[in-house]
C-alpha cells in the first residue's frame, strides 16, 4: 500500500488559482470523493484551498467560493494543482510570484504533490520537479523544455509517477492520474469501483500516448473493438496477434496500425496491461495461489507473472498481496 496512506482519513487539498480550469478541479473531488472502504466509509477528505479564501475566478463564467486559504496545505497528505490561465503565458511563472512560492512551501515534506496539465510549470518553478521524469500538455512541451532543460520531460505520456511527485498531461489525463493514486493507495478493486461509479475507463496506462490520431472510437464503429472485447474476456487463452487480426478480418499489419490509432498502444502492450489488471484484482480479492493467478490472467507461469509485476510495479505477486490483504493472508490451494 502507498506510503502516503497513514492512520486516519487521507486529506487531499486541491489548490486552485484565479483562472483555474473548473473541470480539472472538479475531477479531483469527484474521484477521490467516491473512494470507499470495505465498510462503505469515505477513504479521503477532499478540500479546496487558494492563496486566500473567497471567490476564485475560473477560465469560464463560473466562479468558485473557496473556504480555505493556504493553511489547508499544511496538513494535507496529497496536494493537487489544477492548471490555470496563467500557466499558458509565454514563460509562465518566470519568476514565480512570491505568494505562490510561499504557499507551496507550506506543503509538508511527506506530502504527495501532483499537477494536472500545465500546472507542471508551477511545480518546476519551485524546484519540485528537479530530478524527476515529468509530463505536461504536449502543446506546452517546447516552452517547458526551454525553461527547464535540466528536468526530464516526456510529452508523449498521460502521466508520470516519481513517488512523491506526479504530473499529468491534458485535462482528461487528470482523471487517469487520480485513479492511479487511488489504485496505488487502496488497490485495483477500489479504483475500479470509483471508475464504474463515475463511468470512466478504470485504467489507462501512464505510458499511453497523449495524442491519439483518431478520436476515441464508438464501439459500434471501431475497427478493433470486437477483438479487444474478445481478448479482455479470454486473457487466459493468451490470444495471439494473428488471432485478433483475423477476428476483424484484417492483416496483422493493418490491425496493428488501426489498434494503435484507436488506443494509443500496441496490441501486445494493451494485452499485457489488461493481464496485469486482472492479476492485481485476483491477488487482492481472492486466495488463489500465485500459480493459479498467473494462469487465469494469461501469464502462463508464476515466473512470467513475477517478471511482469517487477517490471511494472517493482514488487512480487506475494508482496503485492500482503500489501493489500495483510501479512496474515494465507493462499488457498487448488
């Protein structure tokens, strides 16, 4: 379980500024606010704060009535910065306003900090991104590189996780980032339930491309939707690329191209991530031995599952299960 989960309800502070994008602030409340434990109680307390309490303008005709000033950052476990209009200037936060820097200095050393979209410029300006691999909206990549050449920027991913500091790309990727944090804190089952309640995809890999050439396809019009749906239901069969292409009556080459256009991922990468999702749910929610989990998730062997989990999550299947189910969990036998 995440090192940021400590006794008591986890406090998330959404730090907004004048010109904030309302959707970016709203998704943080919606997703963290929907997370529930086994007893049905909220897992997070979400509050909004600003440089000073009161009315905060947005980039629309809406305004936010913010109850808390920067003091709310003092005891926050997670701080999320949505983007604001000022982040899109020619050289945003160069130099950063003293009052903004002072507010962020209040964030505790153990708190997790995340930016949505071009709010990454704020974190970079106060040095929080030094030594990190980060992302921001692909349209801001040139400006970011010019201002912070010492920070490793990857403009081709949805979000990055450096442990304490996380960044995400455009508006919608803030959803992916919040679900990723919920999943890291409390496991796939909690995050998936939040996604179901909010009617959003439960998991888009952080390494997925920001910009997919075609719009998100209507399942009835998508060229690869039937193959994806079949693969999702038959992961244990270890579906081959040729089998998927045949289901859509395409050549492997054409299928691979259309698959990447529609999902932003190669078929192999997409299937590997779906297998990992299923393995995580089985480890969290069942007592199946690791060998059975590996077989049902399509990895074939426990060795293969361990290799994939180490590569993606840095832990073994048994360590992952202990994290989310406790040290006393005893695996059942087939």
